[in-house]
């Protein structure tokens, strides 16, 4: 039986993945395959944090069990295949009270139980587009799924779309949870142990921003999560957690996930709609424009239309890439299109080619006396103060600018990456330049 939940938490507390882990730790069923943390459209306005839905398959398991978590000294295991199906109504009766009990004020939980998965198209819509609750409910009713919405029931959308995921590119996340008495207090985690883990297990990713020793695996919110390590290899991940030193988790569990897949990115779009994320080929048409609050914009053209690409303060030195761009440079921009102001908020950038740029060679010399002439205004040329000779703008000597930017892929630092963004290390690439 497939089970999915979404939208049970709030910014003030809880975490839907914690609730799923609790359900698993306490259920009388076997877990079939890994539980799943499925990120959906990061631009939806209703998200609490990372727009993550949680799904799993339960039943009577077959094949050799494998440990993927622990709780109260017991192992949490999964089975590779389903031997016997369980009753849907029983599953609902068991889990619904738990969901109601843990639901946070202001959340709109969705709970779906089904013998089969929804069509895959619902995953792609969920991760790239905006869905109406009615179309999801109709689909679930047509396939005979059991659904429960609490509050306005919006969580049904995430639950159904998460359940519809068939992994194409997939990663893993090992999540560790805190003892309830510690929720809201400061977390202890040794930075050196995170550095060690990062170096020892290259199949893990987005652990730490090594340049500033800023740990990215541990949140600072009052939620139950102690830390989450992402990786591509289950064996490595299970070993990697042993390297970490600090607060002992009360429970831990490994999820299969679409994190780091770029599944949210729409390529070759015929129309551009806000609240979706795109990969767009563009020609840069302005130098970087600096704004209050440290955000930087470059103006570009995409298929003849002007578009502003933005990088915000948290993306730190990624903004240097924008500052180094010049009109005429060819780029591929990855990012979320916002409605107002209409900007493409950059997640990743590929510089395809850099243009030859000519810049003024400083103030021109007076052809009569040889002294430096002074500007008489923007594009109005120069005048010698001594001889009054005027040098028109188009006669000012120019030289080729030494460009610092080189073609290649650029991305924000670890702490500023989106859950769904595919980091360059997962693409077998690295940044050709480091801005320090
Ligand atoms: P957390 O990651 O902390 O669990 P969250 O960021 O996942 O929280 P939710 O509280 O689940 O945020 O809120 C997201 C809401 O948006 C859910 O109700 C979900 O059903 C809905 N939703 C998700 N994707 C879409 C979509 N593509 N179209 C419409 N609604 C969506």
C-alpha cells in the first residue's frame, strides 16, 4: 500500500519527515523500499520551507531486510519487495489519528493511501507547475485511492504528486532527529567532524561551505531535525553518519529523494510563466546593476525579450560572476521566474562565451600639448584645459578589456543552494574559477 503525507508542519515547529519517521518506527507493517522525500515546485507560495512531500510503501515484506535507520535502540529496516498487501482501511485507521495529533496550527495536511501510484504526469506537474486541488482529487477518486484532507486539505496535492514520483535521477538523505526535550535549543555538532566526513565520503554533497567553515547539514529552526546528510551511495551514507560528532540523535532514517536532480527546471519553454523554474539561453545586455540589500541584477535578452537575472545577498560570491559579465556574453541561466519584480532568480549559470569588450584607455592626451584631456560629459568627448582642443567620443583611444570570466558552469555556495538544484559535483563538473 502506498502512503503519502504533506503539509503537517509550520514554521514554528514540527517537520513532515519526522512524522513519517515516527509512523514507520511505530507501525506494525514492513517498509517496502526506501521512504521518499519528494521535493515539489520550490516556487509555490504555500510552502513552509522546502516544499517536501513524504511517501512510503507498506505491507508484508519479502527478500533480505536492510537497515536504513534507528529508533530507541531498534533498527529501522526496509524490504526490497512486497510479499503480501495490507488493507487500505486499516492503514488509514492506524495513521490518521497520528497525523491529526501532530498537525501544526495553520497547516493543511493531506493524507493519501493507494494500492497503485498516481500517473507520473502528476509528479512532473507537481515539481514544475501549479496544480488545482480539484484535478488532484478527481484523479485520486478515479484510481480508487483513499484521501483525507484536513484544514483546507491543500496537502493532498503534495501527497499525490510525491506518490507519483518514479525516480529518474535520484539521491539519498540520511535525516537524524532530536530528542523532544531538546527541540528549540541550540544544536551541537563538531565542524571538524563535518569536514572529515565531507573529505572521506565524496559521494555525499552539500555538507559544508569549506571556504567559511559553514555547516549546511544542520538547520537552525526549532524543528525536530538535528541534521541531514545528502549523498548518492547508501553504503557511504550509512558509514558517513558514524564520522559525525555532537548531539546524539533520538531517531534517524534514510530517504530516497529527488533532491539535487534539477527536475524542477523547464527546458525549451514555449511561454514563460511566473512561479516556475527555467533554463534559458540569453545574451547579456547590461553590466551588473547593484541594488540595496546586496542583490545584483544583469539585464539579458531571451528570444528578443528583455529579462532581469538576479542573485541575492545569501548567494555571496556567486554575485561576482554577474559582476564579471559584459554585454554580448552568451549565457545559460537556471532559475525561478518571479512575477513582481519580474526577475529570474538565479540558481546556476553557464557562461557559454565571453564577448570581446573594448574599454577606454583612460583620459586621452591632447594632440597639441600632450596633456591629459578632461571629459565634458557622458558621450560628449574630452577637452584639453590648456589648448581647448576637443576630442570627440569616437576618437578616444580604446583597448581590449582583459576579461576575468571564462566559459564554464558557476553555482552559489553550498549554503545558498536549493534542495532541487543539481550541484555541479553531481554533474561531474566544477567551477572553472573561484571567487574568494
Ligand atoms: P516542509 O518542507 O517543512 O515539510 P513544505 O515546505 O513542504 O514544508 P508545506 O507545508 O507542505 O510546505 O506546504 C506546501 C503546500 O503546497 C502543500 O499544501 C502542498 O500540497 C502544496 N503544493 C505543493 N506543490 C504544489 C504545486 N505544484 N501546485 C499546487 N500546490 C502545491
